[in-house]
C-alpha cells in the first residue's frame, strides 16, 4: 500500500488566452477540471485501482487568495495575477504576507484587509 507521500502529484498547466474568462483569469471550470484530474491520479495511486470524483463540496475562485477565520495565516513566495482582488484578508487574528508577487488585479486592489487583528507585509512585490 502506498504512503500518502507516494500519492503526491505536482502538475503545471500553461494557461493560454483561450482558457481565460471575462476577467482575463483562468476559467474556473478548467481549473476545476485540472484539479479533478490530478485528484483522480492521486486517489488511484493510493487505492491502486480506478477512482472517480463523487463530490466537490465547495470551490471559491473570486479573489486570488482568501485568508480568513484563522488564528494565523501565512502566504509566502506566490505569484498572484489577474484576479478581482489579489489577496483578501478577513476575520483572522494574524496574517503574514512575505515575498509574494501580487499585481494586475481587475479592481486595482492588491490587498484588501478587513476585520483582521494583525497584518504584516514583508518584501512583497506589488509593482509588476
């Protein structure tokens, strides 16, 4: 029986202009398709037989990244482009954004912080 580490799969998809929605972001349906394919590959490695997706409870795509309702959120070393809001911080006790590239958001909002106790921003590039 494989270990959980044996089921780890990394995949990259090159998002082309034909994959874009009206906000010039990857179309959510395609992103869900890619997630489903990788999830199935991982599940088949674990089960060692064919698997299908029975249910996806919820997928939210609107902001680039949403950090909410947690004691501590850390976002490090990511590139977040062409979303409505780059990063949404909401209802969290402690947020750390460090070494991220965040730009080209449709509402011209790079980071939206609301109702969070502590927000720290370290060495982020917001100028691209």
